[in-house]
C-alpha cells in the first residue's frame, strides 16, 4: 500500500484538488479524511483562501491546524485514516518567519513520515521553475523549498507534478486526474 504521496506543482495548478480526491479515495468505510492545515490566516485575503479551501472540501473532512509541528500532528493522528497535509511550503514559510531550525524540523518530519501506518498525502509548491528572485530572503526560501521537496520526495512512495490540473507521475504509481467536486 502507498503510504506517502507527494503532490507538487505551481500556483493554481490543481494540486490541492488532486490531493483532496486522493485522500478521499484512500478512505475505508466510515473513515473521514483529515486535513492538516499549515496556513496561518494572517490577513483577510489568506482567511478568504482558507475559507474557500474548506468550503470546497465540504463537511466530510476533519481539520487539524498545524502551522509548525507537522511531526506531532502526523504522529497524533496516525491510526485514524488518511491525512492530507496542505502545504509544505506554507509550513516552511512559518518556520522561516519564526526563526525555527529548518533542518531539525525537516528531520523530525521525515522521521514521523517513516513511522506512519495510515496514508499521508502531502501538497507542496514547486517554486524553482521561475526566475532567480531579486532578494536574499526570497532566494533563501526558494532554495530551502527545493531542498525540502527533494527530501520529502525521497521518502515518498509516489510523487506527482501537477500542471493544468493534470498529474505527471514522477515516482510510483500514477495518480488519476481529479474530477470536479462540489
């Protein structure tokens, strides 16, 4: 059985919708998928984005807010069914802005992923396909995101890159494109 699935892509590529469909498909009878959210509603625009994601998922999802300690969120929720982590790049932003040790947090995440019995679907952004950012913080973020994505992809059973709503399998079994979900 596939335990860890990593789904990456650019902004508005369809990666979250695909990840939601995958997590729902992994549920057994009477299970509810768990959405582990890393986003912080720091302003009205982000709060609206969070509300849009929540409304799209619908009431069959349980939610867990984990902006910093993903390892603990995964360990604490293991055994209750599929989990969707959305997203690693927001988690990385939270770590960087809080001055946390990214290498230690990544190590803890990878250790937690290796212990999971139930499936985990992880969303991350591919931020390295564009131009080189013009400031040091943006370059540090781009580089850290690339290294984080490589490490999690190495631990994953399946990895897919999403473009235009279509998944391209990079590792493991292919994912099926997500259908519209009310």
